[in-house]
């Protein structure tokens, strides 16, 4: 069984390869993505696949991991996102159960 950080790392690697199918498969079938605190961005693996398929049309898109803090089934990443010539820092908080991310919250402090 993978650790929570292993699961989140696989997700980050799929994101940077722009592999929407692999990325979506890392999420649970009923996973939810939120803009912090509670704005639903996507619910379910199919919606997550559609969201990232669209995002990955941006060939400049990439995430650099600046810091990772694991705590039990939660993993907090400080990431630098490059997209369309813009750079922004975000926090991504992932809840992992077993081999899947079941929920994620994205916090953009700017």
C-alpha cells in the first residue's frame, strides 16, 4: 500500500505530464475538488477527467512543488503554478484514503 505522499506525488507527476487519464484514475470514483473553502469545482472521476483534459490544453501549464507537509491521511502541498505566462503560488490540501485522493482543496491566497 502506498503512503499518502506517494499517492499525491503520482498525481503531481501525472499533472506535469498532462496525463489526464492517469491523473483522474488517482482520484476516487466519488472524489470532490474544491476552491477553498467550499466552492465545488468537480465531483466524481469523470468530472475530474473533463476538468483536467481542458486545463491540459495549456501547454505551458506545470506545477513545481515547493514544500510538502504530510499529516495522517492529509497532505498539504505548497505549489508554484505556471500557466499562460503567469506564475502563482497555491496551497493544495489532499485527503487520501488507500490508493486514491478522495478530496482536494485548492487555496490561492492572492
